[in-house]
């Protein structure tokens, strides 16, 4: 990942992100409004049809969306998201998720994420809607609200 | 889970479903067009904001949708889905996902899934669109297509 | 439509609603959280394929959503919506849209709308996300913001 | 609109498209996978809150999506769509809808449509999912199915 000489908000966020770490999701590149993440499909991600569980494809896209939208600084959460599954993925596939901000207005934003195979074949298309958390709540415990 | 004297398609599907098993997702009830699943939020499901990763909430809802739509028999896949995140969930929360078929026509269907806390508070609302796989492809390898 | 002896907010809203009036959309029943509206497909609603334009199906569903969500009193707007087109509709079809609130939290809500033929066949399924307008903006001009 | 010396499928489609004609929607540019349409908000498009009805914003986006996806030739229908309303629009606003194909696979496609004011301010973001009609049904009456 691109690095600067100081610890960034992205690095702090990733250090706390047990979900992404446990799944071996790597940050390839994160800048405000854009993020590229990588994930290898493991045995533990397979569903009852023998293919990668759609939940893990969603998680990868959602994570790319989260890093792109939080890279501006303020705590930003997903309000809602849509995903279209275009092709199945298999164990050992190396997936790449590219998140790009489509628009921002006030506290809300829209991000498009494409999940591809390393060959470039599109596996899924995702669109997420973000909202910046008001400062009072961001400073406290997210679970209080 | 409700059981009959013979091994059902649902049981075969769950036996192969490494994702749900690895996450401790339990089938509470599955009948054609409806499913109820349970999941405890674990440490490994927490994101960089200290709350349950939206990807795991999606995965739970998507799994309920998959069991409800596959309980008719033919192999059925998710084409697309939407999720709205209403409240954050925390480590140790016991979540319940209830999937209900809204409509079916030909090979496609729409399923609504609500994720609640055990107290009944709604955490997320999900809508999934399913498609039955043509028999030729279902008999072979899903990854060939 | 159900009537009380005084002019309701719903009646005031409908009196100003030139879009619904011009299209002959009728309010069958409106109470907080629920609404039933009717629309006949006219020649002017037909698209280049000779069937009812999806935009008019959406408009009918969106109107049912608006009446259901505004019947509580405060000015409520649509943030976003999804629609699934299940069957085409033709000129002279009498369509019925039933909106039902699925959940509300704070200023936001989720409404499900089903559009049916008078025979009960489902034409489209819609889900809308509402937000109550803060009082300051509701009192002024919506176009200022 | 860009013209060639022969009557195109797009022109035939527009000639039959009473909905777009009645609303004064203009085709600015249509090529396979892309379309740009224009619409002026009229008095008859205003809802009970005094702003452009979301249904007409959707209709404009859906029409742009339809022209972009049908410009390849085969009859193509919308399966489903999502819209996010970002800013209200008022009477006399000149709106522009730009549809761009995001991905296609087999008979299905995803199109992104942005609706802007003539000043460039984004009013709404739309995503539509298309499906090509099998030839047998396209040759007959769409209403038979």
C-alpha cells in the first residue's frame, strides 16, 4: 500500500479491523474516495453449492467502500448497499475490489465497487451509500446509539 | 431444526456449507420459501469501527435467503441483493435472520430477510433476487459457466 | 377514500399533487404507514416496446409510498428506492399499489409497495427508503436546500 | 441527435414511444451502451410537496437506460432498477440524463444513469439491470408472456 512517513487514519482503521485481517484481505491502495483491496477465496468461504459465498464477495466490496469513504477522516458508515452477482468465484481465486466515489453531498456519498478476477473478469458490481457520523456519536461508543 | 425421517436437500446443502459452519450459523427452521437462521457475532467479525462488519450481517441474511429459496429442491442462486443497515451490532450479539418469500415467477423469486437482535430490535433489512439454475448447469460444475 | 369530518394532511397533499391528479391516480385508502392507490394505464404511458413505461409503474409505487409515509404528519421525502419489474402492463390495465411500512427508526423508514393487476397478478415490487425533513427546511422552500 | 442516412432502430423506438414524446423528452445522443436525454420539468410533474415527482426523475433515467441498452438492436427490457434522490428539482428545471453501460454478460447488463441540472449539479443517481428478450417473445406480443 502507498505509505507516508506518518501513521494514517487508514492504518489505524486497518489495525483494528479484525474482520479484514482474519480473512487475509489486503489494502493495495487507499486514498480519499478510492480504494483497492485484494482477497483470496479460501476453503472456509465456500457455500453449499461449492462456490464462494456471496456474503464474502459482499464483505470484500463493503470493505473497499469503507476504506475509500473513511479515508477523508471523519467516521463514515454504510447506510445501505446493493450487489449484483455476475459470475461465481471458486476456492483460490484472487479477487480484486476497486471502490470509486461516484458522488458526495453533505454527509452522504455513493460509492461504486467492482470485484474482478485477477484476469479482469467481473465477478460482482456493488453500490454503497455512506453517511458521515455526527461528531458527538463518533467520539463515543457506536453501540450506544 | 424441524426434521423428517429422511435426509433432506437442506441437510445436504448445510453439510457442504463450510462458510455457515465455520461461522457457527445455525439453521433454526427451513421450509420451502421460509428460513430462520441464527448467528452470534464473534471477535473475528468486528470491523475498524469496533462493530460487526456489514459483510457478516449481509452473509447471514444471504444465507437465510439461500436456504429458503433452495428448499424447493432445484439449485437456486442469488442474482442480486440490497441491504439497509439500521442499527450496529456488537460482539456477542445473538442475531436472528428471518427470510420470507415475497413473490416467485417462473425461475425467479424475491425474498425479504429481516435481521433482529434476540430482543426483537431490527438490525438490518435485506431483499434478495433469486434465479433457478437451468438443469444442465446445475448438474455440472457451477464454475464452468 | 376513508374520510373524517376535517380536512386531513393527506387531502391537502393530494390537492397540491398535480402529478397524481394529471395521471388520474386515485387514493383508495391512506392511513399512517399504509396506502392503497389506483391507476389506469393510458395511451400516453406506453413506451417504445408498446407496454406501460416502467417510469409510470415506479411513479405509482412511489406515490403510494409518499402517501403512506407522509400520513404521520411531518414532511417526509424519498431518499432512494428499488423496483423489480415482474410482468409488463398494457394500456387500460387497472393497477393497484399497496404500500406497507416495514420499519421505522428515528427519521428514516422503509416501505414495501406491491403493484398488482386487479386480478391480483403481481406486476412490480418496490422498496422505498424515507427520511423526515427537519422542521426548519420543511417550513421553508424545499428548493432552497 | 446524431443521425445516419438510414432510419435506425432508435428512431423507430422513439417514434412509438408515446410516454417520452408526451413528456417532451428529447434524445440528445444515443449509441450502443450510451444515451443522453433531456427533459424540462413541467407543472404537471409536481408532487404534493411542490417539487418534481420522483417518479418523473425515475422515468427520465429509465428512458435513458432503455435507449442505451436497446441501441444494440435486440429488444431489451429493464428487470430492476435503483434510484437515489440527491437534490429536489423544480418546475422549469432542464434536466439531463446520461446513461453509461457498466457491464454486460450474456443477456444481462448493468447501466448507470446520472441526472444533472444543466449547471452540472447531480439530482439523482440510477442503476438499472437489463435483460435481452428471447427472440421468440420479442417477435410476438410482449403482453402475452
